[in-house]
C-alpha cells in the first residue's frame, strides 16, 4: 500500500497543520517504510510536484491543510489523476457558505474530524466521518526536574525565581494574547511567536511594548521552552484561530505543566478538567485561576491525560483506517 500525505511542512515545526502531517509521516514510516511520502501542497504550482505524484502512484492520499474549498479542489484533482482512495483530516476547516452546493463532488472516502463542530459540519454534507485526535511526542515532551528547569532558565537568561506563564503560537487578536497583559506584575508572561504562521503586526507591536517577554524566532528544541514555564495558557475563545486540537496544549500537558485553556475545538471531548487542567469561560476566570495557581501548590498530573495520545498510537489507528479503506476497495 502506497500512501501520499499532502501537508504544508516546509522544514520548521512551528505551525500546527504542518506539524500534524510531519509527525504522522515520521511515525508511519516505521510501518510502511519508503511506501509513505510527504509532499507540500504549496509546491503544487510547479511541475515537480505533479511528477512526484505520478511517480508515487499512491493507493491512498491523505490531505491535512484546512481544508478550504480551494484545497479540497486540489485534493479532488489529485485523487482523480491517481485513482486513489482519499482521506481528509479536518485540522482547521475554513469552508465558505456555498460549499454545500458542490460538496458532493469533492467528497473524500473518509474525513477525520477533531471536534463536534467539524463532525456536525461534514455530516451535514453527508460525509463519512471518524474522530481521531492529534497526537503528541511523549518522548520529546516530558517533565524535567527542578534542577533541570533552573539550568534551562539560566541558559535562556530568565530568573529562576520568576513565575512564568507561557503561550506558543502566532500573535493575533483572535488568539486573545492581550488578556495576558492584565495579569499581576508578579507573573512573567513569555510569548513564543511562530515564524511560519504570520502574526498581526498591530497586536504584535502592542505586545512588544508591554512587559511581556516576546521571542519571535524558531526553536528546534521547543520542549526546552515548555520546561522553562510554570503554567501554559491557551486563551482562545473565537473559533478558527488555531487547529481544532492544538498541539501546544498537548505538548504542555505531556511536559506535565498546569494548563489553563478555553473549551476550544476538541479539547473538552478529549480531556476532563482536573489534575492541573483548568477550563475557563471568561477572561476574568483566566486571571483568577492563574493567580490561584501562582499562590498555592496544586496537584498536577496532566501528562497522564495525554499518554494515550502518543503519535505512535495515533499513527497505528490511522494505519488501521487505511487498511479498512483498501479492504473496502477490494470487496
């Protein structure tokens, strides 16, 4: 079985949809070897991309970015040319209202959804759906000792005594990073800004003028940055400002950090609150919970909640999905 993954990975692991395709590709290689390929859909404007597609002759194509209407059209063209079976991962659906008019023609064999919203959306188009969450590299993202944390803070020029709140991702009004500026002065806010995923200049400049620590650069060892933090915060209320199962939340939990998050996307479907995981509904709740954590020691066991979501397990689940599709094709 030859598999072609269509993602947006271009060499940096600092953008959610690209990371999902890359991590899945790395783990599927252990199952399929050279029979699995990862291509960047952004290269589809050049002839080299299409030559690779025709050379691969995939049995299954699996598409990750978005999807958008334009992306699904590209996906359908590739499926027709290769006569392959098709799997769509709805990592962050951005479909126009008129999509239903031609949704029947673009219908993949199966759509992997990450939230109840996406499940309802694609079921409305009469698509076959299955819930398979994103994974996390539990070997890379793991807890550190207090001594290791202090050493890493010294490495990055941070005070070992500071209480540090971390957020990772592009800076945008819809991601609500401004709420972090309202925290007490005893809390240090660290923002790691994506390079691959563009930020809004106005919001970015505002954060630069604040007391927040803003690092806009690529960190190949991003797990060290999680290890610096005392708390991870994901303050998004508005839909479609992140992939529906944010990898940064999974990575922070895998490092056994306390996590404060809204009920974004598929998070509440995956995890119950407790053991250091806090769901909030308002900005006031974010501030109150964060100040409570900073004042008192709490029992944290967020890592236990994500251990079953290792990329190894998720890739095997998706491999089983592939096999089922191919078996249906033969019958």
